[in-house]
C-alpha cells in the first residue's frame, strides 16, 4: 500500500519541482523590475508630498513600499520557500 502511495505522489513531487523552478524565475525577474519601479515611485511620491498634496504623496509612498523588495516580493519569496519545504518533505517521505 505504501509503495502505491509513493507511485501516486511521484508526479506531484515532479510538478512541485517544476512549479518551484518557474516561480523562482518569475520572482527574480519581477523583483528586479519592481525594484526600479519602486525607486521611481518613491521619487514621485516625495515630489508629490512637496509640491501637491500630502495624502496623495503618502498613498504613493505606501504603494512604493508594497512593490519594494520588502513588501510583496518578500511575501512571494516566503511563499515560494514554503512550497520548497513542502516538496522537500514529500521527497523525504518518498525516500523512506
């Protein structure tokens, strides 16, 4: 019975591995693009704070923080690490 479960889980582990590779590639590209966008948006937010209105400048700063490497990309990296841990646990169970 345990061998049958291992055979059924093997394609799932392969799918998780391919998903991790794809998501790592997408995450690295998007992090680079979002880093540039966050820098430009932060400069625009500071200019808006000084020249225009404070609420709009604060909103732009919040958006810049969200797309910076400390915002949503960090959350995506942690989610990717969780998927990697899930694959590793399945792999260790499969090799038992």
